């Protein structure tokens, strides 16, 4: 069971990296989760822990 959850987290992290790359390409900065969701770069189903059991948060520094 732990291996399944580890695999899910790896997939989510890969999606976050891809979403960040899209956001950076579009606006030249990295974004917080809300920005990635609002631009459609990241699936809104992952906005809560309901689908994976995990909460993810991105905090972007002032210099992005």
C-alpha cells in the first residue's frame, strides 16, 4: 500500500513540475497552486486531498 501512495505522490510531483514549466513559459515566473489551477495548467481535482489523500502547497519566493 505504501508503494502505491509513493507512486501517486511521484505522479503529482511530476504534474506540478510540468505545470510550473508551462506557467514559466507563459508568464516568465513560477506560480502558486491557485495560479496554476486558474490558468488550467494543473488539474483542479488535485486542489484538495480527496483524490490522493495528500495536500500539496507551493510557496513562491518574492523573486519567483
